C-alpha cells in the first residue's frame, strides 16, 4: 500500500474504514454488472436488450470508477481483493426474465439507497464519486420495478414469483450491512456516512411497499430472512 496524502494524513481507523467502503462498493458494482450481464440471455426483446445492456455498461463504469479511486489513494489495485471476495461469496444469478426484473427492482435499489448514505461523506474524494454514481443509479430505479410489477400482475399463480421476491428482497436488504454495529457508529461519528444501517433498511422497505402491493406480492415472515433488523422496521403492507 502506498497511501495518498488525503488518506495518509488521517488516523488508521479512518483510513481502514474508507478502504473497506471502497472495497465493498467495488464488489457490489462488479457483481451487479456480472449479474445483469448474465441476465442478458433472458431479455425478451430488443428494446429491453438495449436497456439491459446499457445497465450492464453503467454498473461496469461504476466499478471502474471506484477501482480507479482505490488505486489512486491506496496505491494498489482493488481487483485481487474483489476477485477473492467473489470467489468466496459468489453472487446468485437470476434465471429468468421475471427474476431478472425482480432482481433489478430490489437488488439495484438496495445499492442505490446504500449509496445515498455517503452523499455527504467527510472523505471528499469518495463523496465526489458517489454523487456521480447516485445520479446515474437514479435512472435505473424505476424500470426494473415497472417490469417486475407488470409481469407479476399477469400471473395466475404467484408461488414462483413470491419465492424470487423473497430471495431478492433479502439480497437488497443485505446491501446495508448489519444495524447497530460498532463500525457503523464509528463511520457516523466521523461523518463518513449519515445514518445507521437500520435506518436505511426502514426507508428502503417503505420505498418498496407500494410496488409490492401493486404486484400482489406478500412480505415473507421476517424471521425467514435470517437477518438482523431494527425493532421498528415496517413489516406490514
Ligand atoms: Fe451501480
Ligand atoms: Fe444500478
């Protein structure tokens, strides 16, 4: 590692937290590119193909943006870390057009909400890059939801769609990390992020409720997700 001045001048905890933030984000952007790229085979027509290929391109660009930032400030490539992480924790893929639309609706949205917590990040190089990425992510948000809801409304039997929904809801919620950890508290105290992960989970749930209702889906029992949640998470449609 050969830290840039703006990281070398900070204390170790701050620097390590920033490094961790860039690593996790580059992982998330790259698996998004890979997952949506894998999904191209299920896209039903050329208009949607154009949209999905554009989305893959954008996630790829986000990955490269973060990887470049990392290299500039940490003095080494993030790629070995990211590839090791993918090998250790492989991404689940969507295996149909319906599942791809649901994944885009929930997984991509999780990343979007997560990034918003870094909008005012006290480490300026990250804040600048996050601002650009959020602007672009905003453009992905509504289309996945629209297709997912439309497809669900056409179904007579919701069993399969409900299973996909449960799976991707969890993937979306995992973007935020565990609530109330010491790391969360530290990052908030030095202005790296805005709020505790639990608060972001709550916003995310409220954001997806209207489309869940419209699609005719149900919330899975909260314990079935096997995750930690804040006590006051909204869990009723
Ligand atoms: Fe992205
Ligand atoms: Fe995205």
